C-alpha cells in the first residue's frame, strides 16, 4: 500500500485532533462513570471501524483486512496491559479523580514510544528479511512463556519501577503528596516532580515492555508501517476508557493468558512460514481472512470459558462458608 507524505500528515493531524477533543472533554478531574467509559469505548471502536471501512473503499480488501486483524490483536494484547496499570495505580495511590488524566498522558507517551519502535521495525524488515525468523521465534517463545506463567498460577501483586524511572526520581526528587494535576512544584526552594508525573512516566514506559511482543505480532499480520501505526493508535487511544469499563471484569478473564499465547504462537508460526516463503521454500502461507478468523475465534472462546470458570469459582467460594458453618454447628452439637 503506497502512502503519500500528505496522507501520513493528515492521519497524524486527525489523530491529534481526536486526542485533543478527548482531552478537552475530560480536562476537569472527575471520577469516570461506567456510562461515560462505555460511551467513549464505543466511540473509539466505531472510529476504528470507520477507518477500516475507509481503507476497504479506497485501498481494497487486503489493507482493510490487515488493519482489522492488527487492531483486534493489539486491542486484545492491550487488555493485558490493564492488569499492570491497576498495580501501578495502587502502588502510587492515585486518587480516582486523577486516574483518567494519568492514563491519557501515559498512553500518549506509550504511543510516541511505539511509533519509534514501529519505524525501527519497518526499517529493519525492509533491509533484512531474515529478521522474520527472529520475530517468529520470539513470538513462539513468548507464547510458551505465557502458558508457563498461567499454569504456575502466580498472582504478581507487586510492581517494580524500571531503572530509568528510579534514576529520574533520584535526580529530580519527588514531592510527598499529589498537588492536583500539577507535574512540577517548588519544594524547599527546589523544583521537584509530583507523584502525578511519576505515575504518568510509569504507565508510558512500562508499555514499552508490552510493545516488545505486540509490535512483532502485528508485523506478522502486515508489513505496512501505515497500517501498523494506525492499528496501534486506535487500540491504544481507547485503552483509557477500557480501563474504567472493564476494571472489575479483569479478574474474571482467568483464561486470557492462554488465549493470548495461542494468538502469539499462531502469528509466530505465520511469520516463520512467511520467512521460509521469502527464502524460496515452497510452504503454504496463512491468509489474512484465516488470521482474522483464528484471532476472533480464540478471543470469543477465551472470554466464554473465562466467564464460566469465574462463575463456578464464585459459586464454590459462596458455598464454602455454608459448608464450614454446617461443620461448626455439627461439632458444637
């Protein structure tokens, strides 16, 4: 897909305008209601769907299919980010009325960093086709790691700051409390960061770790930098509202890691087959419609099985006190 500089500029300006509108509407700190989060989640999904339809009309079915496959993949992988975001918010004790501002700026930082990753990845793939083997092997390895972590059933309730963030805190200092939405304040004659700025940087830089698997994953679906960037942008920009919408549902998605591991493993195999094909080996390649079907099917099955498992677990936990009460009464009798 040939994308002119003009189209790139218009796309970036259009996304910036949408972000500005989002920021303007939510500029006043407040607790985000389920209704507000739901409306904006639908808005961003509709905007992504309209963008995909625009690609279908003006560029054809192939780019549109790649965009939708990439968007759904990035969206599903971004849900995994929310678990860590919850831990970060808890660690820094972010007041509920400031959480939307933290997420907005944090996601913007993440989007800029991902754009750099995407540009670097596109340049590397254009020059060295053998990198597809590395990307494919890395995704298969990541899929295996996800399965191992899910089977270990270890709930990591702690989050550690990365070294860059620790260095910034040590260099500039951090205020002992929040000062509204201010990022810097004067304290004892010294300019220091507020916890608000620290948590924004934590959200943005932590996303880089997630980009290490999500960027190779989407390059396994399309090698078009324009589609990779726009799919990431639409997936990330709706992440803030999704955080408030499904915050309570996250704990119920107990099989999410299994679903994501299947998707990453599938895309890893697709990348390896593509690399073999590019090397002249006659192997079948997985088409975009097949990829889209597999990704959607895995997510649907994962969601259904997760909700069923959570329901059974809740019923078992509710039944346990009754059983213990009956046993206690029997002993006393």
